[in-house]
């Protein structure tokens, strides 16, 4: 059993990393990775949202929609669930760290439209995960997202002061770096 | 063999020491003019205690220490003070600094010296005071006042190890080497004084293995004492205080800390020798050994030179050929700086004057881009990351610079030496250190200004509140008084405003009454006092115009006589009452003015009367 | 019940969604009450970065109003000349925005520290400058000599105008051997940018 869950986790974090392999959630990935502190703040917020959202989506699907035969409403109701969780997270962040709230700015409510979050919720349904598996899958996805976000932010901080030719400065070299990171992560293919 | 450790990194540049070791120490002699900068070290500048034109003797104090971290300055030869003004000094900025200028008289007469025969009799504060008053600052590089370094540091614990630094790791410099060869006894003597002062558990004298004669001399001198001569492998920069301590004890001085934090104190052999001479002979620090070397000189050698001598003085004696030299460096090729003006004086940290030719010390190659090879991190003796420090310095990321321990950099130059792209790394670190310190200062200043501004805001608010409170109190008191008065039935007190209005009205009514009592003049009765006065004047004029000139003159005379009589009575009264002189004088002068007028009026009347009769 | 839902699937969907919406709405409302925040702590942090000269060159009457304006998004971060590029850079890092160049409209950045100096021969003791100084750095009283306490003066320039005899100068502090420091070496330009930078220089020349 432990092996199953570890495989699930490793799969979500490394092998099928949501950002670099499945190319979901690229908006906050590029937008928030300028500084390491904001990246860490964002990754914590996303972890919280992802875990909670995948749990709530599972519950709402299996105990409300499925029994009523309303499975076709899952997209709308997942969006609703995610929006509520994100709002809740935003309130918590504003209370605990107003600076982080201000720095994250619009990217915090944009977690609502983060395709990775909706993707996790929908993938859980597709793969017929039970509650615990959904939770782990969501948590693993979040960990993978955080890992890549922090790595990328650290690299972008170094790039900011490096001798980058002017046409490449800023987002361009960021994209190139992300592409190279993605290549590296594809090396994990076939691990599980 | 005592165990020695090693420090991380280090480099092995060409030593180039043989050039200046052919001859023994030569006395440089007395130059015509000597210049003493008032600030020769990190502490506060000294304050001059002589005046222009004053004669001073050799060894006499010419500037006293100012504050705790400060040393006095002494005249290094006898002569006359000719100026106390800004002069060029040996500083990388090329800016002048306040100096005392002495013109030597050639006699080199010593001031009376008092040496101590047995310093064991003295207690530590007295010994420290002798060292301080002798003007002894470190002779190795930074020039920190020795008495402060040796003084009691309440934060540090007991000093376990006394380290005497005889390594002299920098290429070209041989001043310490030749000093150890020729005056090993005095060095050991100074070390023993320091032992008495510091009372360490062990005393180690570190020396590199490229100085065999010096090692032999020291071993001979240290026989019978517990000073241990430790020979260490030659590597640059083993002579750095922290690096030497790590080699000899295996312990690293903590980041941002002092050697005293791990129970070590480290002094240069030149400083030890100066302490010996100060204590036993009473001589202040007035001379040092300076290596003058480089291919642009005919005879590179070591000089014992009086502090304050111009560099030119030494260069001439060593056969300086200006056309062959590109620049003049004070210090060695790694940590020295270029001196613009060779008239700048020798100070107690001038261990070397380097006059290289173009081929010997070529100008730096053009800087290229950093290739991130990491050779600098391999070479750094302080185990820092020069490459990261470089990128942060370029990007001005001060927080990251501090996190990467920028202030632990000893600016030895090993990283720039190995850099394949010829990047002047040390310059970046020096500039960044200054910028970080400036940013800290600015922050402190702005915090302070904010507090003052807030205090001022508070004060203004407090003042306005107080004013408001006072005004309210006064108003309440007035109301209270009014209430009480109303209760007592006193109309006037109860409402002073109304009372004032009533008074004015009453006055007006009285004036009207007075006007209506007057005989009718055919005009409407005047309504108030002003109109009354106007009416009176008009009536007077009417009577006047009806009179003949004779009658007018008579009337005038009568009025004047009345006035005179009045003034005279007034004067008599004042004199009787013994009033002020001013009043009496005023009355007398008025009287004097009246009398001519009276005489005039009488004449007029007389002439009119004549006319009338005629 | 399931028969009812099977008969009216539209109704069931409506009920489900509305029910979820109400439920979540209640939850959020409760959370909004529980996690209320007061005040504006960002303004404090911004104020700590500003140089506190209270000179008003930014267009706001003091550093605190300017920091409030930045916190609420009304003002750009590049309006403080005494702070200069360093302050803009720090504000950019704090607020995670781009570091824009100083807005020249509000004044130029002074290179050296400036301090006010009263020419005491001409001072008439009117106290107008004392009232103007935002940090109380001028010592004096009515009909008594006024003088500037150099260590407290921030060089904000507010005392120069009120002086009726125009006896206040703003002097920059001289560099001495003690205050001199090394400068950064000139930046290296990498090859690909060299051509464009040469073109820029030619354009400027």
C-alpha cells in the first residue's frame, strides 16, 4: 500500500510533473518566479489550494453529483469549489502576511484559473482515485509545482544579474531556461 | 615538529625577494623636510600640540591621541615646525590630508628618554600606557593602535595564544625578513614584554620557510625562552592574521569576529620590536624598515627610514630611474596601491616602495566576461565565493552580498590573480563594501530623521492641545465668574459686555443732555461730544470774526497772560514738590517759549492802539 | 427521490448547484468575518525605506503621506529625489514591481550629501526657518542667533524659502581622506551588445 502511494507521489512530483511535463499552470510559473520569496509564498498558497480543492472536488463529485446523476456538471462545480477555496486562501494570506498578499497581487485569485488545479480535480475523476488517492495526487501535484517554481525562481534571480544579451533579457531567457528544465525533467520518464 | 594546519586556497606568485636582500639595512638619513599625517590608522586623527615656528626635538610628541582608538604622533628628528596644513599623503584617493610639516635642522637631537629597566615591576595598565604614548600602531598592514589591541576586551575571554607574525608572504617585500636577520634579539625581547602583558598559555612566532637565515637568527635568539618559532610552508596569503591563526592553531576566527574571540592575539614582528624599544629605551615609534625594490631602481635594498620622510628621498638613494618606471606602488604587488605623488611621506604602514618597469608589472589586461570557471573560489583563503560576490556586486544586491560574507574578504587579491578573464575582483568588493556601509549609514540617518519628525509632530500637536485647553479653561473660568456674579445680583459683573454697552449709552445720553442745556445758537443741538466741540469752535470763530483787530489782539493778549500765569504756578508747584528734573526743565522751556509770545502780543496791541488813536 | 430527479434532471441540477453555492457562500461569509484585517502595515514598511527628509518634492506633504499613497497604489515609486535610485530599487524589491527611473519632474538626485548652513552675520532672528524645519535641526529663538545642527540636517531645502534675508546656503559635504571610497569598475559589455551600445553612443554624440 505504501508503495502504491509513493509511486503516486513520485509520479505526480517528478515523472509527470504538472508544469514541466504536462505543461499545466504555466501562468503563475512564469509570472511569480522573479523572486525567491514570492515564489515560495506562491507555492505554499498553491499547495494549500490544490490539496483542499482536490479533496473537496472528490467529495462533491462522489457524494453530490454522482448520486444525483449530475456527473456532467463536474466542470462547473469543480470551478465553484476551487474558487471558494482560493477565496478562503486569499483571506488567510491577507491576514497572515499583508506584504505577501500585496506582492502576489493578482496571481493569488488567478489560482482559480490555474489549469493545474482544475486538471488535478478532473484527472482524479478520470483515474478513478479513491479519496486518499485523490488527496495524495493533489498534494503530489502541488509539491511538484512548488519544486519547479522554487528552482526556476532561483535560476531567474541569477539570470537577472548575469550578462544576458539584451534581446534575451527578461521573459525570453526565462522561457529558454524553462524549456531546458523541461528537457531535464523528461529524463524521469519511465521511472514509474 | 609542531603540527601546522593549512587554510583553504592560496596562491604561489613569484617571490622576487632576492633583489632587495643583497645588502644589510641601510640608514636612510635625515631628509630636509618631513611630513606627519595626523591620521595614520583607522582610529581618530591625532590633535597637534605644537605651533608653527616651534622647535622640537627628536622623539618629542607633536600631536596627542584623541579618544580611545588613537595614537600620538612624534617628531622623528629635531627641527622646526614650519606648517600645520593639508598636504599630499600616500592614500589611494590622492586627496590631501591634514599634516604637521617639520624642517629638520640636521642635529638629530633626542628628547630626554626614559627607559624601563625591569618592566616586570610595572602593572599592565602602566605598560599599556607606555605603549600607547609611544605611538605604536601595527606595522604589518592595517596600522591598528597596538595598545587598543592589547587592552582588556571585556567581551573576549582569556588570551590563550600569542602569535607573532613574521611570515611576510607578499612578493617583493623583505623588510620583516631583514629585520629578523639583524635584530632577532630585540624582536624576542619585545615578544617577552608582550608575554608579560598578555600572559598567554603559548607563544608562537610564525615564519615562512623561504627565510632560512631569519629562522636561524630567531632560533638562536629564542633559546632559553618559551617563544616557539614555527616554520610554515610558503603560500600567499599566510601572513594574513586570520590565515596565520588558522595555520598555527587549526581554528578559524569567526565570521565578523576578532581573533580575541577564540583567545588569540596577533602582532607583527616590527610592532614587537617597536614595543621593545619603547619600553626598555623609552623610544617612541619614529622609524621603520622599508623595502625599496623594483627593476626601475639601481640598488634595491632595505632602508631604516625616519617616519615622515618623503618617498622621493628613499627613491633617490636607491637610484630611481623615472623613465623606466610606469608607476610607484606603496605596498606589494598584491595589496599595494599606486601613489600619485612621490613627495608623499612614509608612514608606519609603508612596508615597501615598489618601482616596477613595464615588463615587470604590466598594466592589467582588458577585462573580459566572467566564464564562471570557479578558479577564484578555489583560491580564496577566506573560503568565500568570489564569483557570487562578483555577480552580486555588479547587480548591487547588498543583502545577498552580506549573506555571502562580503565583510570577511581580506582583499588579498588572490582571486583577481587567478581570474582568466582579468576581472579586477578586489575592486568590486572594495566598492561594494563602501556602498553597503553607506546604505547602512543612510538607513540609520533616515530612521533618526523619521523619529525627529514624529517627535516634532507630537510636540506641535501637544502645544496646540495645550493652547486649546488653556483657552477652554479661561472661558470656563469667565463663565463661572459670570454665574457667581449673577447669583450675587451684580449686574455689571454678571455680564461685563452688557455693562460696557450700558456705560457707553449713559455717556452718550449725558452728552446729549449737556448739549441741550446750552443756550440755543440757532442751530440744531449737537448730538454728541465731538459735535459739541465743533459747535464751540465755530461759535468762538463767529465771535472772533465779529471783533475788530484791536479787540482780537486784546483777547489774544488776555489768553496768553492766563497761560503764562498757569505755567508759572505749575513750575512753582513742581519745584516745591521737588519733581523730576525733566518735568521742571520742560515747564521752564515752555515758560521761556511763552514769554516772547507774550511780548510779541503786547507789541501788537500797542501798535494797534496807536493806529486806532491815530 | 431519485425518481423525481430522473424525471426532472434540470431541476436537480439547479438544486445541486444552488445548494452548493449557498453552502459555500455561507462558508466564505463566515471566513471573511474570522479573517478580518485592520490597518495598512505595508505603508509602514514603505515609510521605513524612504529617506525621511520630509521635503515634499514628491508632491505629498511628507514621507508618510507618500508611503500611504504608494501603498494604496495612487503614486508611482519613482518620485523621491533625495532617496534616488537606491530607494527606487529597494521599493521595487519590496513591492515586486519594476524599478523605473527617477521622475525628473520632481527634482534631480543629489550626488553628495547636502547640509544647510546659516550665514550668521546676516541672520535677523526671525524664527521662520525654525518653524519650517521638519526635523527641528535649527537651534535658536526669537531675536537670538539661529544655527543649523549639522548632524541632524537632512538637506531637505524647506528652510531656504522662508528666510526673509536669504541667508541660508545648501552646501555639499566635501570628500576627505576619511570619507573617500573606491568606485565600481566600469561595466563590461558583452560582444553581442557592443554594436548596439556603440550605435547608442553615436546617436547621443
